[in-house]
């Protein structure tokens, strides 16, 4: 992850601490869901790409205002469910057969056991396990797929080091424009965020 | 959207059970801002000391948990003979408790999944602790078949693991379906609960004063920062989980009922079992939610979040599912008569008038008559009455499983093999001990985790509507999807 280095005025003595301060971006605080919705629309229209809204709960309409593409999560979950379905069928068909296989990483043989004259490959009796594994695989994928695509879990993030940002999980709404955005300019972006009705705009250090 | 604004009701309206046409009843009382919700819910886990009642309840629960430990160890070191099981009655308290606890566990997922799909916003006040209750109940349930196998050190034979005996579990047996159904149910319920907890754990992390709380909540919050790009996938994942859990919750008790229905025993071999068990599970689960919600909202001062309307709604669900259970009881008798099968007819006459007539009478009076009282609004909205009635339902539902299991087994085909089941102190101790485990876990949860889903409650507050303070509807122009980091 590259970060944008602030341009330090040339008159500053080189080698001072302020030289090496990298900023993550600018943080703008809003008070209501309505405010952030209007602001987000304008940030998108201004052409920013590396920016985000952070809210204590999902604000209705914000996805559209930000222009977020629909996630591919449902497609992943569908194929995970399909995998569970096939895996459950193969597992049951094999364990009730007299075959041999290495699918369990070791050589294993089936265990055909005749009971009540039921056929070994009795698909109706396999349905409950097929159903349960379909659900299990799909559910695990929806949670872990969501976390992975969100880049979570992570132990730290520049925003989490910011004191003002602590209210993002309480009652305030934030827009962050990251310094790596091609349109990011320290002063111009700050003025832009202030013009959107932010109650506060501050720098977030990396 | 016409709604009663939170500031109009602030401090004045306490009764939100009255239906006013054209308006939505407020789900959060006496609060207008999001910060108030956070402060009130987080206060419980941030307080240095819990209420005195919590310590008393916790001590009692720990005592019962200790009893569970003693009973289980005694059983493991001695053998299943310490229970009162005998030859026709090989299943009694153990499986009764298993079915009872799995049933209790149904309300949580019903509230979190089915009510979510039906857009029942009132679920937000109660879903978190109902889901926690589900997980703890399924843990209690899992103990019983686990120790009933006798040789607990080979309990892994339940799972299809390659082994030197070249044997596999029997996949055509309902008992194995149960392993998969309950295992999947526990896993998915845990995922659902934890997914919902992530944003609230982040709230506690951000409010934490001490280093220990910050690290502990921080680790489990997984670095959540409320990014809307994350919320977008999060909401989709939550919807998918709800859609997956809905058939799952209906399947679990159906599979549990197959343990009985697939066998040939009169009284068990019945096609009505799956829907009847599911209705019974929801009935008992909601009763347990009421049993827990009533003291919890008193103890932690959450009456404005778990309002009378929430309790009223739950009592309505108890009324509906209780009526379904009553219908199933009568239909079983009708079919037993209509089938003309001698053994089937005997099984049901014996159930009502045989040696377990007292258990049957208790079951019918608790499960059929009690819920009908909830037709009256005065009873649905009376806190002491609903608490008492929910306890009655819990007792009734325990006896339902006892009646089905024991009365059918004790008097089977041959009168010469009939036997009467009498529980031993270990049977009773294990049953009481499971309640100890359940309440210990539940009390720890109440104390250290957010009992109310803060982020979700904020969403259903009038202030969360982005167009809250505007007159007309205004939606932004639909944006073309940009190529940003999504």
C-alpha cells in the first residue's frame, strides 16, 4: 500500500520530524445520516476513487450514493452450496459402497452394510445430510467470504488510531478521502470536505 | 413513510402496544439519539459491578453447573447404568433433555432469520440475546447424546473419519442425520450471532477505557471500522445467512423428529412429527425468550429497548404455535383411531390413561390450555402473568418430550416386556445441571457482551432514516458503478 507524502514547504529544515509524517487521508465528520448521504453523492461526483464512508450502522441509500458495485458474494455462496451438496452425496455414496479411494488423504474403503433390505445407494436417505452440508458450506462461505473481501480481520488501521474516529461506531458519520487518491490535494480536498457541511475535518496519520 | 417521531414520544408514551392506524409504533422509547442507545447498552458491560441480582443468580447457576460436572463424571467413570434406564426404556431423561434443549434453541434463529426475512423490525430489540440463548441451548442439548453413548472417549465415531477398523457411520440412519443437523445448526447459529456481534464489539472496543477491555473487544471486533464498503458486503452476508438459516431451522427439529418417526414404534411412527416438532420447538423457544427477557430487562434497565410491545408480540407467537401444538395433539389421536391399527390405538389410549397419565395431563394443561390465555391483551401485557405462563409452557414442553419418549417405549408390543421408568438422582441431577450450564453462560453473556444489537436498533430508529427531517422523498440520482476499490 503506497501512501501519499505531504509536500512540505522547502523552507523547512530538511531532516526534521515533520518531513517523515505520512498522512493516510482526511477525515470529515457529519452529524446525521442525511448529511452524509448528500456529502457522499458530491464526493462521488467530484471524481474521487479512494474514499469511504464510515457509519455506526448501514445507512439506507448510501451504497447508491457512493456508487458501490454489487458484491459477488451471493455467487460465491451459491457455488459453495453446490460444493457442499456434491461433497455430501459423494461422501455418502462412497461410504456405503465397497469401493476404495484416496479422497480422505489416506487409502480408505467403503463400508457396505445391508440393513432392512434397503439399497446401498438410497438417495432419499441421503437427502438430510446433503441438505445440511449444502447449508453449512454456504453459510461458512458467506461469513468468511465477506470478511476476506473486506480485508478483515486486521489488527490495526490508520483510522482506528484517530481519537475523533472512535465515534464512528457510536453516533457520528465520517467520510475519509485517502491520500493515495489521484485527486487528493491536502488543502483543496480539505476545503472541499468543509464545503460539504462537515462539522470537523482533520488529518489522519498513517 | 408515516412514523411517530421519536422526539414526539420521548418520555411520555410508555404503552406502545396500542395499534394506531397509519402510524408505526415506536420500537425504542424515551430516546432520540444514537448515542443514548450506545450509552445505555454499553453501560451494562462497562459497569464495574453487576447488579446484586446478577451475583445471586450467577452463584446459583454455578452451583448447578458443578452438579452437572459431578453427575457427568460419575456417569463416565461408572457407566450409563447410573441412570434409571431399563430394557424397553433405553431413552428417557437424556433424550428428553436433548429434544427439550434443541427445541429451546429454535427461537433464536427464528427471530434472527425468519423475522428478518419478513422485515419484522421489532426483532432488533430481542434478537441478540435470543441468538445467544440458542447457542447455549444447543450446547446443553449436545451434552446428552454425547454422554448417552456411554463410552464418551470414542464419541468421534459419530463423525465420518477414516479409521483402522475400516468402518463408517451409517448414513441411512436418522441418528446420524441428527449429528449433521445439530452440528450444522450450532455452527450456523454461532456464525449468525457472531456476525451480528462484530459491529457492536467494535463499539465496545472504541469506548473501552482499560487496556484489557480494549485488547479483548478489539481482537473479537476483527478490526471493524464501519466502512460502508464493508457494510455493503456485511448486509448481503447477513441476508444470505438469514435465507440459509430459515430452511435450516425448520429442518433441524424435523430431523430430530425423524429419530422417532422413522422407527417402527407405535406412538413414534407418525408422519405429523416434523411439523409438530417444529411448532413445539418454536413454542418452547419463545417461552424461554420471555422467561429470560423479563428478568434481564428489569435487572439491566432495558425496558425502553425491550418494550412491552416486544413481549406482547412474543406472546402472540406463543399463542399461535401453542395452538398448532394443541392441534397436533388432537390430530395424533384422530389418526390413531382412524388408522385402525391396534398397536397405534393402544399407544395413544395408554398415553392418556396408562401409567403415565399424570405426565400426559400435565403436558396438555400446560401446552394446550395455558397459551389460549394469551388471547386476552390484559394477560399478554401483564409482566408477572406472562413470566409465570412462560415457565408453565417450559414445564409443559419438557413433559411433552417425556410423554412421547417414555410412554411409547415403556409399553411396546409385548406386555411381557413392559417396564416402568423411574429416574435416579443422577438423571435428575444432570437435568438440573444442564440448566446450570445454560444460565451460567447466559449470565456471563449478559454481563460482558452487548445484550441488545446496538447497530440494528439504531437502524430502526426514526433518526436513522436519511430523509427523516425532510418533507418529501428525495433519492439521489442512481450512480453508475465506479471502478473504485469496492
